[in-house]
């Protein structure tokens, strides 16, 4: 093996401290090594020199002793390609950043440069040509979550001509945005801007929507994910149903509606809300009389069955079973959104004992003209109009004692919006807002807050509420501090609205572990880079958008959805993907199948393979492997090795110092 | 007197095995910032602290190297999610074993150094060098 | 004894297993016994001379249905094997034997083996049937189980090195310690490979040090303290001292003992960020 | 069941009835309370504002003495003592630096081996609510009680680990074993003014008025307490509250142990029910609970 060592002067950056000539001389004494120096190795003439030496001296590997590999590794790899060598036959000895710039003693620095170069030679001797791996791309995208972020991402991807599948666990897409009344700061009606998007998604030929469904398993890797989707039994035939609504009009069972945040009723067979997509009801097996009677007595014919009798299309199918769908995808977008903070832990605010202490989402339904009160602000306990309302901000935000140290970002704005809408509904109502700080960073947000305070006369009190309790007359006494005037205030209110924060979806952890994307201590998904890769994740081919990454408002969710979609489109624009060749590989002849490697692999990149002799051994799923080398250190027999950083190479490097 | 001089003149051979995302870049930054530190350590670059098999420590010592340093990203910052967590446990256990077998603890070191900790890197190299100088040459296997 | 023999007969008669691996006595010596048919089962015995860890024989019965006679300490090896996917639980039938100590083969007085002094597993923690102990149940010696290790740790490092250098000098690289160890089941041991050459093959200070360090390290979080390596060593290297050191560290640093459960991650593959951060103070810069 | 018992100064002086009733009830339940030998002041209020180490060393001294009783848990009745003892234990267990200082101050090695429990916890958790119910001989049906916890029992949550600090329910559960009804009221953990009773009586009067008002608004006929300070403020200051705010409160303030004792059929004199300022005797007679 013939190795060429090229020592760079880097002007005087290197040569001022290091005796370059001595380095060249010392290296040239090594067997099979050719060495030379040049003023600027990275310049065109420098590179051309390397190329001509590769060709003339028939070099097999190249060492460049110059600056840090972080700077010019790619440059010189390309030089090698132009010289006809495999780019991975290059090694760099970093004699600038880690030698000439940090030392002053010329002899010692020169000695170190020799050591560094010799170490690089030792490694290069064991270098093997490596080839990027090519994988095909399945050009369809799985979007998990059918809220505004998921819908937007699906629309963007499908309009570029690629197949998209939305999986939504509720019976309708729309997510939390469908529950809102108006949106800040423009006050356009939430449904009016969301519904067209829902319809657009459902009518697109390229978008398939599985509602009332969950992703059960995801395997595979970028370009080639396999997903198993469970479509739960709706008990209503989606093809036959016309959405006439007779079933739920006739259904005799009334239960609290989840969509109405338990403020209004729904039937046992129901569509969650009027504009639901698809407009096909679901039978709630827990509360349906038929299913209940069947559970009690499986032999019987089952009671009630009124919906079945009245359905003109014959669409009710009590014996429907869950359906399992297996599909292949090239990319996955996770848009699972958030959950509202459960204020049960706030004993001081009644821990849910007071009916008239409502959450912001409940108040949103009260404001909504299609909500349980047709838009009248009636307090839940006695349906009396609420004329004095206290809004408490930061309930489940910025409160470490309750395990939520972060700011939920949207509560200041939606509280202002709700206070404004209250004033529009009942102009002489009294609205008080207790806040810590007002965070109105967004286009026209600050102006909106100003308007709420000045034009609508909502009274803002800076301080926290220490206690809410019910007095004898049914009113709620809100005791809080006004830190600006330095006094304690007590307000007797008809209703209290808690601006509950946004917390992660309870399924985040399970989903994250399944797909292999990490989550932070607040259980929000972690993006690949907090600044430069906000929609990407550690797992190639999996993207995130919306509030599952962190609380965000609608415009931000939509923007991130667009970003995620464009990343997917970038992926789909390639016929084949090239994967970095620095990967782990298993020598299956000596592998014991103890799977310590699998136990440590952070990417689930180790799979089982059964050999002809029936022994089970490990196999690296190359497209999942990131090349960290964790498995190599865990393997007791050194059956796994990392291409480009093999055990042998590193041992040679260590021994080169003798 | 003679022996003391000998010890003072001792220039230890040290190896630093650095992860490419944090520690190696931290060491680069020390260069860019023109910090000055002892020239005894030769640096070897690997992808992640998880790649640093603890057996490298043993191999280094039996190859007459005077001291070895593993350095990776701070816990929680690993580019490969959790590599440094595994690395930490392996390192600690093997270090305990080597010390039990009579190796000097100063020869077997590990540090967390991020890409922005240029000063910390310089300090680490200096203090490791000083410690190993005090410990003296490793001639157990000569 | 009858209980044991009956169980073995029953298993063989009902064809639940192909072989029962147990102990028998030949000319006053206890040796492992392979029993293939019910009529041979009468030879099976169990008493304090039954030192061997029979789990080791699984190396040759990986995919076969076998029954094993295992003491509490030996049975822990099965958990490690299961943790490492080497066997299927349904393939083996564990005849656990309640045990209150086996004899020390290496010392002339017929005292108990060192490992029995702090035994916590008189009854196996994994078994399909248990044979009750007959006779008096002497409790193990109480006290600090790692006293000898702690004392050795207190010595200055050069004394420790001198001690081990002397010990390792004796090593003839016969690899009896490996052959007898139920955890050393590798198809090809890394000592026998030269790419990469982790271990120098010659029995020099260097080669012997490397071998013994690697052997001990590969047992970190896996050694179940059956003591077989030390018993098998023809030159009497105190190998258990190294193993016990690692057992102690695994316990102290990671609160982990090998072979307790079959479905947990080994501590060496696992981590707990909040707990492990404590290591940093003393060990990591 | 055996516990070391720490009465604290109040239970030997102003709140003897708490001590009496606690011992009576425990004896009936077969819970052995062995007074810790040579216990000292818990250091409540004055100590920790003057010197931190002192405020922790004092309780630790008593905890060390408690070891002599042979019990591994110390039972405490007074909320202030409970708080001081528990906080001292917390520091010993979680802060090696503080532990060293404390141990130096008391001149002994203490590693937090004695657990501290309030009598309420012992009854509800160790003894068990169901078992407790079985020991009740007289049903106190028709008695409406407001359980008042005060501030020290429950806070800070991280250290006390007692119950929800805003809406505790443990005393309610214990009192309900007697058949009495407890009311859901918002004053459970309000401040009674504690030791300001003497220095700033005005503050205490206002706070006590609020508590009494909330309790009577909720329909309570008497208040159950677990702290001698709360009891004395609500009981002792009640006539003054009535005078200052023109109210007509006549609200007996009973220790929960007294209520339990009544339901076990213990003689009211043994429970010290004659020692209150707002005498509960007439009220209890009216309810046919005592004769």
C-alpha cells in the first residue's frame, strides 16, 4: 500500500510554529510512505498537485496534514475522487487548530505534528474504500394527526402530486382548532377558515383519511417505512351512510359530549360536530344500549337498535370489526398536537370541584354560536348569564411546582380574545384578567392586547390568584394579588375562566419510542436542531409540526406544517437516497446473538437474522444506522465494527505512538 | 537530585480520543481562539463517545502510553441521543477495574467538553498532562 | 434425593426433556451426569460435593430440550442467558435445588466454599421445580460481603500492581477459566482473533494482563459468582477477586446484580441520566 | 403498634385536652405512644428566624432521644412540632452539608432513621380507616363538622408529603369514620394568625373571623382541628371576634381526637371537653352525644 502525505504550510499559520520540512522528512522514512509539502494545500494548485501525485506515484491513500477536518475534509475527498481514488481513502492530520495554533515550542509542536501524521498513516493503512448506499424512496407520506397542522401538511404534499394518508384518532379531522370560536388577532371565525381546509383535504384524490384510527406500529427507515394502522370499528358503514343524521336524532342515549368539553350532550351514535369530515357518525360502544345489553348477555338479540331501524341507508353495522391496514410510506409527519392542561392539581382553584370555574376550551365552546349555549355566556351551574368573569392566566404554565415550567405561548392571546368576545357578547360585563406577564410577540398581537385593554375596558391585574372559593350566594370569590398597586384584591365573580396551558399529548412517549424520535422532559418531541432544523427529527424521514413539538399558535403550526411538507417534498424529489457509508456492520460468522448491540442502539437499527444453521444473529439495518459506534463498544466478541472507524484502525492509531 | 531531574524532564505521551461533534470541535475552537496548552496529547477522532470501547484504555496502557483521555458531549447533548450515557457507564466500570489491578487513576481519564468549551479543553489537557507528569512514566509493560 | 430422581424420571418418561443434566458419583468423586432414559436416573445425587455450575453444559444443548439440576447461584446464569437470548425458556426445565453451601474443593479442611459465605440464593430465583433441602439449614455468614475487596482497594496502587503482576505471571493461558464459565459462550473468543488483536497471545506480562482484564470486563454485570473460574484455574489465580470487584461496583454504582431477572436490560447497556450524573463528580471532568 | 410520642410544650400546658384525648384514643385503639425521654423544644417559630442550625438541631435532639423507645417512628400531634421535626429530618436526609452541621451541634450521629408522622397519618394510613370505623361505638350522625387543617400540616408539600396542600381530605376521612358529616368548605388551609395572637391580635381576629364565617356559611356546627395553635386562636379569640365584628359565633372548636373519643364512647371529662372557652357541652348535649 502506497500512502502519500501532503503537509500544508497554510501560509505561515502552520509553518511559523512547525518545522514542516522535518515532518516531511520523518514521514518519508516510513515504509511505503511518500511525503511532500506545499504552501496552500487547499488551493487549486495544491489540490492539482495531490491529484498528479496520486496518479504518478499510484497512491492508495492520502494523508493531508493541514487544518481541521471540519473545514476541508469534503474538499479533499473531492480531490481524491478527481484523482481516481475512493474519497474515504483520505485521512486528515489536524496540525493547525490542534497543533500550530495552540503551541509555541517549535520542537514540541513539530514532534506532535509528526505523531499526528503518523497516527493518520496508521489509520489509512487499514482504510477500505467505502461506498454510499443507495435506497429507493416510496413516494407517499403518512401524516399522524388530523389537526390544522396535519391537514395543512397533507394538502401541501398532495398538491405537489404525492399520495398522503392522514391518520386521526377522533371520528373527525379538525383537531382542537375546530373547537375554537374565533381566532386572534383578526377575530375571523375558526370554523370558517378551518372547514374549507378540511373539505379540500377530504376531496383531494391524493389524500386518504383514516379517522377513528390509530397507528399501531411503525417500522422501516427513510424512504421505506411500514406502518400498521388500526381503523377502529365505527359500527356505521362509511360507504352507505349519507350523513342524513336521522340515527343520532332518534338515538335515546344522551351522554356528555367530549367536543363540547362536557358542557353539552351528545348521543350514543354521534358526529362530534356539525362540520365533521367525514360526516359519518360513530357508535360509542361504551354507552350504546345495544352494546351494553350485548355485553351483559351475549346470547341475546340486543336491546334498542333504534338507529338501525330508522337508518334509511341501512348503514348501521353492529358487528363491524376493527380493520388493520398495512401500508408503505417514504416519509412520516407527526402532527399529534397537544392536550389541555388538567387543572385538577390546582387545589386552590377548586381542583375541578366548582362547576363555574371553567377551562379556556370550555369557555371557547360557550362563546361559540354552535356550542352548547348557542353562544350565550351562561354559567354551567345554573345557566344564569355570567356578567362578571375573572380570567386567570398561567394555569399550568410557568409553574414549576405543578411540573410545567414552560410558557404555553398562546394563553395571553386567547385570554385577551376571550375577554374581548365576552365584551362583545355582553357589553356591560366585567372582565378581569390576572396575569404574570403579557407575552404578545406576534404580528399585530401587541396592538390587539392594547385594544382589549383600552377600547373594551378589560381590567388587567398583574398578579396571581391565590384562591377561588364559592360563597354562600353561589358566587365565586376570587382572591388574588395586584402587585402593581401592592394590594390584595377580592372579586366576586359569576364565572372564572382558567387559561389552562398546553401540555403534550398523552400518547407522545409511546409514539416517540415507536418511531424513534426523542422527546424532552416536558414530553414534547425534540426537533433535530433547535434553530436550523425545526421540522426535522433525529430519525431521517420523520418530521414534526404543530404543537406536538412545543405549544404554538395556528399561524406557527401552519408554517411549520409547510416546512415539514417541503422537507418531505425534497425527499420525494429524489429517485434514490444516498446514505453515509460510515455504518456498523456485523460479522455474522462470529456473532453470538446476545444482542447487547440492540440494547444500546439508540436508533433501533439492529435486527435479528436467522442463519442457515438456525442460529439467530444480529444484522444492521443500514438505513437506520447513524454510525455512532455504540454497538461496537457493547459487543463482547467485536463481531460488529464501524466502517471508517474500525477497531483495528483505532488500535493501529494507538500503537503508532509507541 | 538526579532522579528528580529525570522526572521533571519526563514528557508523557498522551492520547485523547474525542467525539467529533463536541469535544473535537471544542479542541478546534481552542485553536481558533489561539489558546495555549501542553503539546503532549495526540488526538484521535471518533464519531461518538459510545465508540470509545473501554478496551482502548487497556490497549493504550499496554502499548506504553502514559495516559488516555476520553472526551465526549455533555450528558443530554449527545449527537446520537444517548451514546455518552452508555459510554459513561462502560468507562467508569473499566476504570475501576484497571485501578483495582494497580493502574494509576491519573492515566485513565474522561471528560465532557462541548463544542464551545475551548477554555475547558485547554484546561483539561493541561491538568491531565500535569497529573500524568507527576505520576511518572508508564513502564509496567516494557 | 428421591424427590430429585422421581422428578428426573417423570420428565424423561413423559418426554418433556431429552436429557437431564445432573450430578452423579463415580468412585467417590462427583461428576456431571447426562441422563437420557428414566432407568438411568437412579444415579442422580445432590449434596455439598456438587460444586459444578451445570449451566455451563447448556453451551452444548442450546436448542435441545434439557432439564438441569441447578443451585441458587447457578440458576442465575440462566437469567443472564435468557437476557442475552441464548436459550429459549421453554426449552429448558430447571430442577432447582435448595442449597446451603457446597464444599471448598481446594482446601483440605472440608469447609464451605468461599462463595457460599454470603449466599443470598439458597433457593433459585428461576426454576420449574424445587427440591427441598434435607437436614439443617445453616444460614450463611453475615457481614460485609466485599470486605476482602475493600481491604485490597485500600492498598497503594503499586502494591496492587505487584500483587496482580505476580498472579498473572503464573497464568499459562490454558483458558480453563473461560471453558468452565457459563457466561463465556462465544462462538469465537476474541483472544483467538488477530483482527483486531485486542489481546496479545503470548503469556507475557502484557498478554496475561490483557487477557485477564478483558475476561473480567466481559463479565461486568453478567458474572453470577458461581466461582467456577477460580476453581478451575490450575495455577490458582484469585480470579474471583476481579469478578467480585466488578460485582461490587455494579451494585454500588448502578444498583444492579446479575442474574436476578430475565427481562431487564443489563446495567452495562442501560443508563439512568438522573442517577448516573452522580458519577460525574468523582470520575469525569 | 408502637410509636415514640412527642407531645411538645402545648400539649403539656395550654392544650392538655389534646394530649389527654390523643392518649385516650390511642389506648383504645391499641396504639402504644411512648413519650420520648428527655424531649426538648421543637424550636417552633423563634428558632428558625434566629439561627438555622439551632432550629434543626433542636428537633434532631428529640429524634435521637426517641430512638431509646425502640420505635422507628415518632408520633406528633401538634402541627408546628410536626412541621419542625419533619423539616429537620428532610434536611438530614437530603443535605449532607447540613447533616454534618446538625450532627456537630447535637454531638451525635443521626441519619434520619426515625420517621415522623402526624397522628392523623397514623390513624388514616397505618391503622387504616376501615379498622378505625370498626372501633366506633357511638354514631355521631347529624354532627356537621368543618375540618380545619391550618397551614403548617400541609406545607411545604415537597417536605411534608402529607396531603394536597390546597384541598387536604385526610382529616375529613378520619372524622367521617365517626358517622359525622364533614362539610366541603374553602377555609381548610387558611391562616389563623398563629403566634400573632399576642403581638398583633387585630390580625388574628380578622383571620379568625374569616375562618369562622366560612365554616358557618358552609353549614358546619363545629370545627375540628389538629393543631393547638389553631385551636387556641379560634377558641380563645372567638368572644373577641364576636365583639369586634358584631357577630354571634358560638362555634365549638374541637380536636379531632376529641371527636373520635366521643364516638368511641369515652367519657367527656377524660377528653378534656370542659377545658374550652367556647364550651361544647351544651351543644353536644343538644345533639344527644353526651349526657
